[in-house]
């Protein structure tokens, strides 16, 4: 990696210098978030551990500075979240990352994230589930981790952990966490569905009493419902593993309703808010407590989206059927979208076939992520979903990537497929076609070249965050998370063996995949006319030059180049990690190159001894560093 937090120890500083973690490299694709990797295989972010971003949320203002932010999950390698902040029109910057926790954790950690202000103190939190399988490098208990902004960053660990009390699931898989004040009491709730292996197949709504991080806060379970009949919850809600709970005003009565979904023939059930911290759900006497939308066992793996698609004051819920991606079994309805719709006056504690439309868009739409908003700014709401995975086979067939599909509402009956027009978003060259292993095959002197997938099997969009006009330039944005991203690509030579008609494979070249697309921000001014890729500034865009002369006596000079206006510090440390001289102390600079000199004195003006010194460029949570030698 090319960065570290600014509060660091001598051992951290020395280790980074030894491993070359602060060496500069060019950013080939400035319109995407790339999370760089270490060449040290013992590092939690060594090559091969990433798979991309499983989730993305926004817009939020976690640090209260008035600039909107996006939070992106880092799915593997121990798991953590990255914060990307808007810095101006069409420009975003990677500004924070929660610390790496434990590289031994399973992929059931950090599958989903949420961001908001749960305790209402003006300091935003990042929430994700972690701790399952931890133990080698972490002593934290499993649970919902809350990293709170502390005025500078998000600390060195979670400020609070919701540990589930005496009913910690023996398995957890959450794909969507939502933070909102669903009961109108002025405090936010977090809600999710958990695939907990039968006994813990439950939907949750939780809140916080007290100040997160104070040690006196308490997590309150406002709702805990099982989809199955169990001892603590004897109501049959259709069964299956819960994957989503969404809130909206489905019947236009001014109170929130709840749509709950679980993996059992696309099971749907409902609930509603009746007041602060109070909810109502179908009981064992309810005639239509749940509805199974398909006859085969299908699911909306990445959840649903709540939107008032026709802007009549009644919210609708759109889901998508995962299909074969989610199981080896046949999923005949995979890719179709499902609409849940109520009219004013209908009982939202019941759900029947009259409230559900299968295949609402009239054909294949998406199998994974789904979101909603008005990307093209035409006043009509859109539903967008994950397109096809782009694999090496797709490239060999000369097919273009289709990462995102849109269903644009055109007016009319929301339950009529003819009310929607389908679009496919264009892809962006050259990044989207340049991420595969290249195999050079020698068949008895006849050479050919083909491409093959790496370990991740091809790139795809996972989830979305509709941002509205987050940068204030008059156009709406959509943040898009990508998964299935390989850290490295290889050139492989295959040689034919006539004796047994096999091929011998030998790796000729390996390199970091510079097109590790974790996320993009897209701006729309017409779905079929103009979709713009917005810039994302990475730590590697900050450049620190070598000093000259080196070795030196008594003065040396170096420069630093900033990609945008930024307050930075420039400091000199000795080899033990002690601060020797502050040359620039958090001074606001304009974008461009700036030069600074050091005359070999400390902050007291006294000459320092001969030796090796470390000079750094520091901004926010990040830094660049190089060494220089004073030789008297």
C-alpha cells in the first residue's frame, strides 16, 4: 500500500520503508477507486486477497464538513471500509479507511455496510458486521462494529460493538444494512436480514441509547423476528433465510411500512410502524401473513430498493431474482424483477398475489444489485441493476461489457411492464477490457493467444448508491461498486506435449492489475446520451520527489505535487522515528508542484548529526515518505 495513518510508531514507519509501501506509482485509471496492495505476503493487503467491493452507501456527511461522502466495503483481506469524499464538481477523493482488523476472518465479514449518525451526536458512524472467524490478530468479539468519526478519523478500532447478547448467530450473512429514522422518534435505527442457518434466520431493527464510544451506550433490539417457527417467535412468516428489510410509506398514510424478504420460494412478508419504537407484524391468526412469489426456491440475494416510482405518495418496492448465480440448482426466473405494490387504503399487514408482480420489466433485468433514483435528471425515476459479469470468454467473443441496466418509468400503471423502458449503460474503455490473464499457446510450433479468468472469475457490479446531485453541479450521480476484481494478471506460456496431448504451463510475467475497479461515480445527463465518469483522487496521485543533492551537506531540496488544493504537512524524522523538523505545518496549498528545502537543523535551530533521515508529505489520514542522507 502507499499510505498509512498519520499517527504511527517507529516500527510502522521503518516497516513501511523496508517494504517499499510508500514508493510512488502512476495511477493509470483516475476515474475509479483502486485499493493498492503490498508485495509483502505477510501483509493483510498482499496481492490476491482483494475481490473488490461488496457494498457501497451514500451520500453521507460523516465528518460534518458539508462535503458528501461515499463509503465502500473492502470485502476480503480482513475487511474494512473506505471513505471517498466529494471535493468539487465531478471530483472525489479517497480520504479515510477504517483499519484492517484480522486477515483470518471469513468472507461473511463486511459483506454489507451502512453509514449514518446512530447516536445523534453529529459524529457519523460506519457500521459493518465483523469478527466471525477472527482470532489470530484480533481479540474483538463478533458483532456489528461501529466506527465513529472522532474529529480526525475513525480511530484504530470500533468505538462500539453490538454483540447480540445471548443469541449470537452461529452463522451470519447480511447483504443490506439500512440506517434511517423509520419510527419518527428523532433517532436512527439500523435494520437488516440475517441468513443465520434456521434458528437465527432473523430480521433485526436496532437503535442506540447513549453516546457511541462512551462505554455507557447500549444497543436496543426494537425488532427481532424469525422467518420460521422457533421457541422465541412462534409465528410462521414463510420460512427461509432473511436477506432484506426495507421501509417506506406503502399506503400513503404517513407512517412507515416494512417489506421483509427471505430465501424460500421468494418469500415476502410485511410489517408497519405504529409509533416510536413500536411495530406491528402479522401474527399466527393472520390470513395472508406471507406470500411466496415463485414456485422454485429463489431469492433477491442483494436485497431490494424502495422508491416512489410514480411519485404519487405511495412507495413501491422492487426486487430482483438472483438466478443460477446463487445456487447450482435451476432458477428459471433468474434475472426477472419483482414489484411489491400497495394502493391507498390497503392493509399493509397482508400480502397477496394482488400486491406482487413477477417479471415487472418484461424480461431479463438483473440477478444481483438493485437501486433506484433519477440519474438522468428528467424527473422520471429509474430502477437500475447489475448487468452481466464480464469474463475472459466475453472478451474472446468480442462482446462489450454490460455492467449496468436501467428500467426507466415512463408513466402509467406501475404494475404494467409497458410502463418501463429498458436501457444498458455504456462501458468505459480501456479499463473494462484489460483485466485478464493472457495465455500464449505453442501447439507444435503453431502459436495462438487467448485470455482466461483469474481467481475471481470476471468483474461485475455488486451494489449501487444513488447520490442525487451530491457535488452541486446540477447533475445527478450514481456510485457503483465492483466485485470479482483480480489483484494480479499473468502472461502464461503453454507448450504442447505430443506424448500425452497435454500442455505444460509456465508463468512468463506477473504484474499488478492496474484496473482493479472497486468503485466509480457516474454522472448522468441522459441515459442514452451522456453518462460521465467522475474523477476519483487516490493517495498515489500525491507525489513526493527525491531530494537533491543526496547525500547532502548542509542543504537539500525536494518537491511535492498535489492533485488538488489541500492542507499538507512536510516533516523530517530520524531513523528512530522521532520528529526532527516540521518544514510545513498543515498549510493550505493550491494544486501543483511546491518546493521545500532543509538545512539539516531541528525545530530548535540546532544542526543535527550525520545519518539517514526520513522526510514525509502528510495530508489527512495519508502520507508519502522517502529517505535522505546527511553526510558531514
